[in-house]
């Protein structure tokens, strides 16, 4: 059987930031789940996807499962998703921190087409409550992640002695971080600082107010590139400050430290 594989993006942090989900001004990550497939010697392989859930803790209980809003619940032909093709199953905002498992919930309307003939795929009752896939990843606040559910079509269909077929999914998962983030502090807090990430000299990609109590800020979902970061006081007579050439790397938070407006 193919081993379950997880490609982890390292938790790279510059300066004061850490992987602790409470270390930034923002506490959420965005996670998108895709489905793809390896080739199999069938005409078609249909799977009935009823739900996908993410477990945000490591305990063995049935608590802490978060449901992914599916873009399209229903039947998918896995063989449409081979050779690098995938399909978006849904996107979820969830608290940053550790996720331990993904659960794929299948319905009963699964089938395989072989030489033009369609055969129902018997689904073991245990699978109907959800196939649990180990992922064990740490999601960093402000980072957008992608996770792929990769079926092995050739090994997921088992023929029985009486000529019928059983669906016993062989699946691997892998993940990648798609964006980075910029974090830091704007002081003094009574300046009520506002922070901008600027690309191509004058294009504001995103902006955010600093936290009014701590001055902390987190600019999220920023593609890997070099940016100008501008700090503007919305109160008082403080002068604007600009940091140039702040490099953002996918899967990392670039920390500019304490920025003091004068």
C-alpha cells in the first residue's frame, strides 16, 4: 500500500514572531482543500463526496472537528483529475495552530466503469463515518495553505472473488503554503497607526490598522515578493515612515519589529 505522505512547509519566522498562534495580531489561517487522482485502468471511477472535516487538536476524541464548506458536494469522476489536474473542494478559515487529521466522508453512490460496464462499489460501513487521514501540520496566522487529497485509483478498487467490486481508498495528502505575511508593532499606540504593503512602487496590496492596545499588526495573504511597507499615523502629528525591500516568503512571517513614529 502506498504510504500516506505529507509535505510540510517549514515554520520560518523572522524576528519576534513564533509558531505560537497567539503571537500575532491575527489568529486565523486560510486553508483550501483540493482533490486529485493517480491513473487507473478503468473508464471512470466515481466517488460520492458528502463532507470533509479538519481536526484542530491531537486528542483521540471526536471533538474539535471543523467542517469544510464544500464547493460542490456530490459525485466526482476521479479519472478527470489525473495528470496534475485537481479540483477545489472548498476553503475554510480556521484558528492558526496545529491540525492533526483530515476526514473524508463518502456516500453510497460510488461506482467504477470497466470496458463500458458500470459496477457499483461497495463501501465498508466504517468508511461512511469518515476516512481519517493524518496530516499533522502547524498553520501560521496570516498564511494561506493548500491541502491535496490524492487518490490512488489503481489501488482503491478491489475486485472480490464473486466478481463484485469494493471501494477501499488508498490516499496520500500533501500541503503547501501559498502566501506569506508581514508583522510587527507600530508605536506609540496613541498614533493609531495604519500599515500598508505596497508593490510596484505605488500599488497598495493590502493594509490594516494596528491594534489600539498593543500596536501589533499582521498583514496577511501576501504573495512571495519584495514590498515597501508604509506606516501612517491616523491620530496626532506623527510623521509617516516607510520601510523598503521587505521580503515576503511563502509559508513565513516577515517581522519588521518595533516601528516608532516620531
